[in-house]
């Protein structure tokens, strides 16, 4: 059994994206976005992978498949395979998320 300390993995770095664990069928990553930072400069697309983004801290603006909304701490954003998406921290504090991809994206 693998156990990963998510808070420790996220660290104090306000800007971070790191893969924590990968299997043949899934992948887990941590992402910290500093205020004003986006997950990518343009829209990202994972053609074959679903992405689940669970927000641990902060608030993000989510653009997913042409819709714009908010994701708050304790909420899960679901990005279906093939959906263009981007997450932006428009708040004043860092945002931290746990991202799950199935199958692995990276």
C-alpha cells in the first residue's frame, strides 16, 4: 500500500505542479496556483483522459468545455476527456488542488 502525505507534497511553494503517483490506469498530481496564476497559458485538452480536480484550499475560476464557474475548497471539478479547460486563481491566497487523471495523462 502506498500512502502519500498530500499537505507535505504540496509544500509551501505557491506555484507548483507535480505528479505524485502513477499506475497503468490512473495518475495523481498536486497543483498550487499563486494569486493571478493559471494552470496553463491557454486551454489544455486531455484527449483520452478524464480529470478530477479536488480543491484543497482557496478558490479557482474554472473554464471547462466552454462554461465558466467557480470551484471552492472542498469541491470537485470534473473535466471529461477531450474538454478544453483551464483553472485560474483570481483570489488573494494560494490555491491547492489534488488532480486525478484516468488513464494517466503525463
